């Protein structure tokens, strides 16, 4: 018997049509950015050297116009044709190091969305199993980030795998995020999955709560199809 997977074929056709109509919209993710690497503070895959970061952004600005995540969502949702190439910068985990790159981003007029775990804003709580000497943004520091170039999204109450949580646990985590981050003037109802892990349950919860899901699937965006794709910011060689 030949089983035809019609939804899969439909998705393929949609994807092809998207590529004809739209330039790719890239959403990049970074974690920690510091001058020197401290293995006691960050995992290597979560770290980028400041100068490399600066050169990478300057390089990408030649090809892309950097816009806020909310504006990108509007393009993905409503554009009928898109010839301009847009990019978005996001930063996960709420490491305090992000404060060091904000003046550069301000000078370059590059917006950034920070995906925060509110649990670690108390100045003492630490993510389980992560480097012991890592510094997170504190509540006061986060409250001070009011630039129109900064927006604040959610990354789970704690940095846990959402696919290992029950529907109730994940729902509680998102509710705590909206309660604790929702009062920030730059809050946006977007949720970046930890390690990009999601499933039908997490999707259902975010949909019910009116929150936009943000993945880490290494893909480019063409048109909005239920979530925003992201990939790691590529490391340009510092020549
Ligand atoms: Zn993370």
C-alpha cells in the first residue's frame, strides 16, 4: 500500500513558494560575550570573544538590516513579498556579560532581545549543573535595561528542558515568567525554548497563553509558520 503523506507534501510546497517570495530573515543567538574565556564561568559553546562579536556584527551589517524581533515577526506574518534582508540579534540565558556589549550595539543601532530565566535574577541562584562562577543579570540590572533597542523575552523560570516537564509544570514556568518579566517596560511575549527543545505539549501551552515560540533549529525564516527559527551567530575570523 502506498501511504501518501499529504501534510508533509503540503509543507514542502509551502516552503518552496516561500523561498521564491521572500529573502531569508535570520534570527541569531548569542550567550556570553567577554574579552577573555573563563572556563569556570561559561561552557565554550556558550561563549564568544568580544572583538570577534564586534567584527561579526559589523560584517553582517553589510548584508542585513538589523531589526527588533517584534518587527521581524510582523514581516514574517504579513509580508507578501520581501526583497530586503533582515536580521535579528537575540541573547539567551541572561548572563551579566551582555551589559558589556550594549554600548557597542547602541552605537551600531542594533536591537537585541534578551531571553531571561527570572529564577536567577535574585543575585544568588545558579543554574543546576552549569559553571559555578557564572554571573547572571540581577533584577536591578535588568530593570535598568530600558533602551528602546532592548527587549525582554522568556527562557523558562529556570533553565530546564521543557520537553521533560508536564503540561502543568511548563505552564507554571511560563506563568512565573510572565508575572516576573511582564512588568518590565521592554517585555515582549516571546519564549525561547531552552536548547531549542519543544514538543506538542509546549506548543499547546504557548499557543493557549498567546506567546510566540522561538526555536534554536539552525534554520532561516521566510514566512511565519507557528514559530521563529534561530541559529547561532557565526563567528567571523578576527583579521
Ligand atoms: Zn539557554
